[in-house]
C-alpha cells in the first residue's frame, strides 16, 4: 500500500487485494476502504498506532501494528502492517508506504502453544500450573475480603495404577477423560 497523505488517497497493490480475496480491478483508494475491513475491536488501536507514528515520523521509525482484517468470505486474517512515513522539505509527512503480511498461522500457533502450556493434553482441563495460578488468585481475594471464602476439593481415583497395569493405558486414559 502507498498512502498519499496530502490527497488522502491510497494505492492498494494487487497482492494486498488478493490477500483479502478482493478483485484486482476493484477501484478502491481511501483509508476507509481499508479501515472498514479492520476488526471493530482493533480499529481504534490501528488508528492510534498510525497517528502516533505520524507524530514521530522524523526519526525514521518504522510503523508496525498487528490487527485482524476481514477477508471477503467473512473470516478474519491476522496481519502485521508495516510502514514508513516520508517527509517533505519542511519536515511534514506527505506519504506513507508499507505492506501487510498474513500472520494468521503464527497467531494460531501462539494460541495453541499458550493453551498447551496451561491445559492437560488428554483431558483439555487446566493443568497444575493454571490451577495453582487460579488457586492463588482465589486465596488472595478471600484473604482481602471478609465476604469471600475459598475451599479446595481434592478428588483421587483409587488404585488407578492397577487399571493402567491390568487394562492398559488406553483404558486408563478413557477413565481419566470420563472422570474429568
């Protein structure tokens, strides 16, 4: 993309349009054409990031912002937008050019890793690390407030090792999932 800040017109490359499933011949030239595709929860953050970047454009900082943008089929892509502002002879921004990169796969992997770090792979339940974090939070809230109390219920499957040893780990896993 290449944004003429003076005229307020934006050139969107064929690759930019293709990433969003738009026809290459689609005649779009405004920032609204871009911003109306940005996820509603991300619009203000994107606008603020651009505005902040325009204020510091003189130090040659690169604008970088991650957000979600709508594909024509209705789903959202996670993208990384990068850009650089060019200044005229008076130091005033007159052009901003950059690119967007589809980072949806990376974001999906990050979410999956975060989920795996805090949940048991077999049952999908929160693991010990998440349990201990939440338990600490509950006890802190109970300690600070007389209206709140907290208790822990510990459940155990007696002789679980016998089930694994005699019926196999698959049966033991099925029992754990049913118990969970």
